[in-house]
């Protein structure tokens, strides 16, 4: 299962964590209760809570406003406000849905998450494969679902609370359909697993700083973009399949696209540019479900100012 390191999830967990271990366990208990609700009930509750939260003057809201202004200047301010409100709703719905990933049965997960384009993955039997998954609100459920079709390896962020970290690991691995490595372990264990037949579920679209990054356009804005995708694909001779989850009225559809042709190339900048173009095209199909609350443009080329600094 993919890493549960979405900013929204950790904000909530850390908030409960301030109350100590009891607070974290109460949160887990609440998530378990929510896992019994039908998908449409979660959707309705998410609409109410997300609409309320979107009106609060939080730092996350400020980040979202900056990102949408940079990436979608063609929209009016009123249109961007509506889009950001819909995004908060999608984020809250995602949080409320974590119980499905932690506690739902295999059969229920298969009903909740359909797969479109599974044949593209199946056609690569015997090949090394990287599933390129950008940060959409359904990425965790989608990762768990596809792990029921093929063994996955993914990378996760270690939690400071040992109990919480052990719980997250257990929930991710509960079906025995994959393995996970922490970011602190580096990429070597992941590459070995990829060569051993695991498919890598890889999230490449966040700002990890200047190290190992190049500045290439994302929605027309220079963005620090890591070259890990093309480097790992080159080392393992893996096919790269872009994919993304689409939230619908009665569940999700995980869309798996055909393998990228002539990828990677010998030009890491060209590869990063192409990757960002693919992710942008996916995001434009469902703008409210892409993750706008991360400081995607925090790292800047020399001489540029901080986009997120408040006046």
C-alpha cells in the first residue's frame, strides 16, 4: 500500500496526537466507526465538513489560494474560490474514507475501487513496472486496490509515535500484497524489490527541495521536480505507467494509462518536463481532486521570491 503521508492526514493525526497516545487511539476508533458508513454517506458528510473548513483562514487555505492563482490564472477569483472549496470537500472526504483502507475487506475494496486499463498492467507480465501516481485524493485506496492485482512496493514516511507507526505499517500490509520501505532507507531496497518482481507505486510530484531536482514547468510555473522516476526506470529498465484515481458518486475508478513511449530518455530535464506534462493533463481532468494544499512551488530558482510569504 502507498505511503499515508498526505499533509491533510498528518495534520489531523498530529492534532489528536497533542492529546497523547489516547488521542491517537480515539482517532483510530473514530475512523473504524466511519468505515461502516456507505460511500454516499461519507460523501455527504464530507461535503458538510469540507465546506465549513474551507471557510476558515488557515495556512492550508492560503497555500491552496496561491497554488490556484499561479496554476490557473485564466480562472476568475470567484471560480478559484469555488474550486478550492470543492478541493477541501474532496480532501475531507478522503480523510473520512481512510477507514475503508484500514478495515474494509478485499471484496468491499474491489467494489469501492474499480480499475480501468488493468490490461495495460497485465500486458507487462514479467517486466519491471513503475506505476506513476500523482497526489490525488484517492491515491491510498487506489494503491491498496491495485495491490490486490499485483504485488507492490512503496515508500513511506516514518511516524514519530512508535505505536502510530506500527499501526500504519500493519494497516498497509494487512493483505500481504506488498512491502514498504521508509524514506530513510534510501532507494536501494526499493530498486531491489522492483527487480524482484514487485511493481513500484511511485509518487513523484511534490517539492523535495533543490537536491536532485530540476526546474521544469508545471502549469506553466517553474517547479522543482525530482528526476527519480527516469533514473529508477533507467536503472531497472522498467516500463512507466501513468495512473490516477477518479472519485465518482459510488466509489473510485483507478485509471491506468498505457506505458509511456521512449521513456526514459538520456535527458533528465526532458523526462521531468514530460512527466509534469502528463500529471498536469491528469489534473486538468479533475481539478478539484488534485492535491493543491502542498507548497509545490516552495523551492525557487535563484533570485525568485517566496510565493507563499504572506504580505
